[in-house]
C-alpha cells in the first residue's frame, strides 16, 4: 500500500476528510502553508484519473477542498498556489494523485516564496 493510502486511513494526521478526499500537512513544507489534498481512492497520477463523471468529481473536489482550506488557513485573500505534479518529468515523487496547496507569503514564479 502506498504511503498516502496509509495516511488517508490515519485520522490523527488529517486536517480535512470527506467521502472522497483527505488533506494533511506536507512533512517537508517548502512554504509556511503546505498542505496536500488527495483522493481516498488510490489513483497513481492524473494520467490514471478516470474519464467522465467520477474523474470530474474527484478533480473538482480536490480544488474545492483546497479553496476551503486556504480560507480556513487565512491565505485565500492574499493568494496561494495549487500544484499537481504528474510523472517523472513532472517531478511526481509519490505515485498517488496529490494537489499541493502552497501559500503563506508572496510566491515567486517557481515554487516557494520570493526572496
């Protein structure tokens, strides 16, 4: 079982949970607010996201949950970044879809805070 599937089953580490997705803090944050939102169902990458209603529901839920968490964390008004990496060239390290919610300061063009 993948590490994110294990985390999804551990309520103590979750900051959000519903029937489709969970969210938790990244263990290696690159900005002050760095939260991962993942589907509960194991889907290795965006390339494996089902076509049609199920995939649309999961993808939409990831984004809507990130928006709610950004509001709760107090970063929505000033802005934040959403990032999904796919595959080796995209920098995906864990083979389970995960959306990064990044914020807590002025963002530079790449990933992280402006210096």
